[in-house]
C-alpha cells in the first residue's frame, strides 16, 4: 500500500468526524460514516446491554445511543489523550467514565480505539477498554 499525505489527512478527517458525531449523539452522521459492513470488535460482555456483536453501519452507529440510554448523561464521558494516524489506520487513546443508570454504579478506565478508514468510511472499529470495571458497574 502506498501511503501519501492525502491518505493520512483523509483518515484524520474521518476520525475527527467520528469523534464529533459521537460527542453530539449524531446517529445519522455515524451511520453515513461507517461502511456498509464493519469489522467491529469489542470484548464480549453479556452483562453490559450496549456491548454486543455488530457488523452493519446502522448497528455500529446505534451503539452510542444504547450507551447513552443506559448511563447517566451528566456522569458519563470520555477524554482523548492522543490520536495517532498511519495511512488508513488511526488509534485513539483516552479515558472513559460513566455511571450505569440501573445500578447507580460507576466505571472508569483507559481505552484505545483502532479505526480503519477506507474511501472516507470507517471499515474497522476495535475498542479496547476496562471491561471488568464496566461489567462490575452493570451488576446489581
């Protein structure tokens, strides 16, 4: 694969769009940004209602709404520490936190999100997070 500055610029632009859509809860924008088929990976966690297998643009975009529905908005968020871009791949490092609406328990921890962008659309979404903390917060 030949990597040109324009490839990395396009990847960075898609990552910035992704973050903006997530921040604003823009499911329509996310659906348009995700590829029709997405290589979605998030460690299975049956006790967490918003963590499940996904593969279509609509399923992937719906995850942020499902997360919002199960957490307390004023006690949930994320911060981005670093964004690294190499060709069509990007990795976002940061911290996330939240409080589960049903249990009142909180979770927090670091995350790393690997995105791959091809033709302006996200084709890979692999999230690595503190799944133990999230599972514990979802358990009554």
